C-alpha cells in the first residue's frame, strides 16, 4: 500500500467522550477512530481514553484487561477507579471506570448523573491515570467541551506534579456546545473555579450575559491548549466571524487551524463492506444497482424503475428511472429539519424515492417525523426510519443515487463524504465543511472540482431548485451521471490524506 510512514514518531493519547463503533453518537466518534487509525498506520503510538460507559458494546472489544486500580479526585473525595486496556477494531483503548454512578445508563449521553460533573471527573481521572501509570505522551489530544478541563488541569495542576512532557491539542467538532459550567462545578474536580471566572480564562464575553458564575469549559480549553483545531477551513472562518467564542478565537488565531475531517476507509469501503449484499467499486457499479434493488425490495418500495433497468439496460426509458435520495442524520435543528421535511415532499412530487434514516433525541421532533412516517411509509416511494442503525446506514448509502445534507450549519459533515465514497452524488447547503467538499456541477468556472449540487438559502425554494437540477441531470443525461458517480467515488477523502496535517500540528507544539 502507499501509506506514509513518519520517521519521527510520536505518542498521542486522545481523551474523548465518543469513539466509533462502540460509543458513537455522531461524527466525533468517527473522527477519533479514523484519525487514530491513520496515525497508527503511519507508525505513531496512539491510545484512546474513553469513559467505560455501561452501554458500551462489549462484543466489539477484545483483550480487555484491568491495568490500573487507582483513586481519582471528585467533590472532596477520592473515588476508586479502574483503568482497563482493550482493543477496538485494532485500536488500543483505555477505559476509565469510576466506582460511583457516573456513565451508567442505556446511552452514551443522557444518563441520570450530572453530565458536566461526570466529564470533569473523567478529565481529571485521565491525567491521574497518566501520573499513576507513569505514562507521558508527547501529545494529549482532547475533544469537545467534555475533555476541555484537561488543559486547565494539566497546566495548573498536573504539570506542577509529575507530568512534564505532554503538550495539548484541542479539536472543536461543534462550537454550539460550549460546555456551560458553574464555578462550583469546576471546583469539584479540584481546581478553584473562581480563578477561571475571568474573560482571559473561561468566561466568554458573549455567553449568558457575562455571568461570571457561568464558565465555558470550551473557552478554557481554547485558552489553555497549545493548538486548537476545528474540522474544516470554512467552519474556521465562520467561527471567527460570529457566534460563541468568536472574540476568543480571534485572539488565539495564531494557534487556531482548520483541518478537514477524513473518513475511515477501513469502515467505509463499498468494495469490502460486510454489510452489503453486493460489493462494488468505481469501475464496476453492478453491485451498487443490486444494493439499490435489494433495499427497495426489503423496504417494500416501488420497484418499477429498477426492474426495467435490471431486465434490459439498453431500453431504459429515462423518465421511469427513479432516483433514490437519502438523508442519514441526527434529527436536530442543526441538520435543517424543515428542509428535510420539504425534501421528502418534493422528491415524491418529482417522482423519486426518499429514505430518511434518523434518530430524534427531542420528543417533539420525533413525533413530527413519526406522524410523517405514519402518513407516508405505507406508500410506494418514501421510507422514514426513526432509529439509529450502523448496519442499515451502510446499506442506505450504497443504495443511494443522491445523498442530501441540507444543514443550517455543518462544522465538517461526514455524511456527504461517506455518500460520495458509496457513489451517491451529494446535494448540500453551502455551509462549513459542506462548502469545502462539494462543488456545484452547474458552476462553469470550477468543472474540475465539480461533484454535486450546492444551494445557499435556508428556504424551501433554494432546496427545490437544487433537487430539480439533480433530477434533471439524472434523467436527461445518464452517461454524464454515471461519470459523476465514478468521479465522486474516486475523490480521496480518507484520513490517510489528511492525518498528515494533524501530525504537523502535533510536531509544531511537541517538546523534543
Ligand atoms: P454529526 O456529527 O453532527 O452527527 P456528521 O455528518 O459529522 O454529523 O456525522 C454523522 C455520522 O453519524 C455519520 O457517520 C452518519 O452516517 C451517522 N449517522 C447519523 N444518523 C444515523 C442513524 N440514524 N443511523 C446510523 N448512522 C447515523
């Protein structure tokens, strides 16, 4: 293979609330696993530290061993804690299991414990473990607000104790979650919360009306980390222009950089994917047509279009071809809920088919989509599947002609990249990482990069216009479309392609 090996190798420890596939809620989980795997294959030493959630899928872990029993501080007491070592899809993981009630429950988030306090505990317990186990990595890579107390605890506590060598990189995957934390909560991990209640530390000038009682852990993390990364160049620009923490990021712009996420090609490969009944690649798309056929059949969708295709390739009447549009997403406001609902209706009107695979954490949103599902799932062209299913997601991407990502904002977005890898042409709203990965086919000035359909407005008409154009291309020019399918499949959005940028960041802050 053509994997780069770095001669000067580093030890990197990730501290994160999510990891694919055992504790995945969204893209964060995929990013941590994909980046870790890419760095491992370049010759670096990588560990991931993760809370030992009760809900973790243990069948995906191997060689689980208790490695350290130690105490970590919380709320005036020392809590006995176990660290286990295990391997998850080839990646070394250290699981932190406190003896209290933290991280118990049926899902990664939303247990009946105080989430802020649990992640403050976890952040300290990771550093405490490094100290107890005499482990000093070159880089501690923390993710999101959940691990943003680590840089504070490191520079104001553990660096004065025994940890000398590590330097800290923070990746911000989504700026909306800034980790609102009361002073007294921060104090529970052993820091003096009042010390951080200033604008040069953890109080943001925009959040919650300057209330010094309310800290932003993410802000503290930004201020205290050696390097701060966000997940696409366009999102970086957007975060400097408006929103929470913009002024902080402007002040920190020398250490703030945008690196586009990759996708994990070990997981997302239509040529080897174990979840697919038929495999395919850019040179042979027969398997993709079969996947579409099987999924339509399995979900009881109307088969007219595909049967015509299967029986006789040459006499397809373009007008009966049924484009399959898919949307695989958490159903939250960020993802453009009104546009997803509009797409369902508009695709039907255009004579296409649509599958939504999504989980709604909010009861009201769930009911709205349930209502739509009751209305439409009996019909021939729409399936709204309100669940989280990794397995089904592979099948849906493989069956898709078009992958829709109409987000209001999108730091990076993995769905459009996964879709492309599986031969689905993307339709996206021009925001964040979507703007960095999808370029409009009808833009004559950029035909070289052209790989999908892009719209800008947040109104229904803007989306309709993009869908209309996609359906037009699909139906009127099948050869052009087939060329586009091959083109999007051959774009290299792998971590191998972008992990080097993270290595450069690590090298720029490490201590030699
Ligand atoms: P976010 O991190 O905001 O959720 P991303 O596009 O970065 O958005 O990542 C979403 C990831 O989660 C993708 O891998 C997508 O395929 C997956 N995903 C989202 N919803 C579902 C679902 N209901 N079932 C299976 N996978 C899902």
